[in-house]
C-alpha cells in the first residue's frame, strides 16, 4: 500500500485518477474515480489546511519532476527477470518510454508465463477458477486499451497539422495513462491471487489441486518456460516476475 501521509504519493494518485476520469466511458467507474479523487483531496486539505490545493498539487508535481530528472532511473536491465525482455517501440515519442516498456513486459508475460496458470497446468477448485477467469478478462481489457492506443498512433501519422492533430495527441496521452493503469491493475490483482494460491498450498490447503505435479507442455504451446518444473515452484517464479513488473511499471497505489 502507498503511504497515506505522503503528499507526493497522494498527488501522483490524483493525477493518475484524473487521467482515468477523462478517458473512461464507464459511468460507474467515473463515479468511483471522482469519489477517490475527493477523498485524496480531503486528505491533502487535512495535511495543509491553509494551502491552495491547486497550487500545492502543481508545486508537488514540479518538485517530483525535478527530483526525477536528477536521478538515474532504473532500467529493465537492472532486473533479474525483466532484463530478458526486448522492448518493442510501439510509440515513437520519447515520453512514451514507460508505455513501450509496460506493453512489452505484458506481451512477454502473456506469451511465455501466463499459460502456467491455465487449467491445463494449474488445477484449481471452482471458486478460484472463477477468479482466474476474471484475471483473463483483465488481460483482455489491457489488450483492448493497447489496440486503441496503437490506432491513435496510426491516426496521428496520417493527420495534418491543425486542431484535429492536437486532439489526437491529447487522446494519445490519455490512452497511454489508462494503459499503464490497466496493466498495473492486472499485475496487482494477479500478484494477490498467486500469493494466496502459494500460501494456501504451503499450508496444506486445496486451492491448487496439483501443486506437486511436474509441468508438461503440449506440442502446440510455443514457449515451454517451466518444462519439467514442479508446479508450485513455477508459480513462485511467476510471482517473482510479477513483483518486478509492478516495480518497473511504477504506477502509484490508488487509495
């Protein structure tokens, strides 16, 4: 969880939520996001009762950008698992570096790792099978957001200078924020789910019905990342990958 008394963390979360609010077409989600923003600003008001909140937020963001520009950023090469990923330059814009990295991490995960959680390899009881299905839908949502982002990039290439191009660039920025948020949200949910599975299995539970089986891949499966591994060990390795992904994507916690 984020630090509820850290103004930088609170302001980061406000900015992420504002991006989601501008992009989302889901009325229920927009209501929830507005409520979350309101709660965050109430927290800021409690911390700084005499401050102009808009000026405070701008000052905090400006300070964070200065600190960030003066500090060496950790690259994917600094990670144990993520260093193996080839970054796909989906967007040519330098400010979209994190989006290129996050989408490349997700593609690598979906191609090479996610399959270990399929019913073919990980046998789960009924309730946890449903939760796994919910995670699959989250990946689908990430892919839909990614496709929308790519379509906007294509539209930008074709557009002539003018107001329409400016609008497309703003849409690209909003969609990029939403994509980061969606990918981070998926990994956060997946991390919690896998953590519960592992802990339950260690304690002798039956959420996983085959924790001690060795992994065998079918001929049609292209990547055999965990061939002949004990399933529980493969899930632990998957969780380690996800923890690195969460750190690298670096989207603030939403309170």
